[in-house]
């Protein structure tokens, strides 16, 4: 069963409360999304570490309920 965009955003915000999250359904099927996540928690971390933080927030749903996620992570400007 596909995930709703708001469910993805909510999971991310639960782990990264300051996050600004934008979700786009790329194929209109509820299975292929793009997410842009901006959080101060990303400051000083590598892109890989930032992505791992987002995947951890999704609590194992990647590859199951959530088939594909194009991810862009950013720390806010100082």
C-alpha cells in the first residue's frame, strides 16, 4: 500500500522537529516521491549522514510502503 505525502512529511518532522519538508509525488502513484528537507540538524554533516538521518526517520518504510524517494537535504543558511 502506498504512503501519503503528508505521512512521509510527518515522520520526518517527528525525528527532525525544526525541519522544513516539501514532498512531491513524481509519478502520481503514491510510490515515487521527491523530498526536500531543510534542518539545522544537518549542519556540519556529510550528505550521506544527512540522508541516513532522513531514512532513519522513515522507520524502515523505504523499500516497502515507500518505493522510491529522491532526496535533497540542506542545512539552513546561517
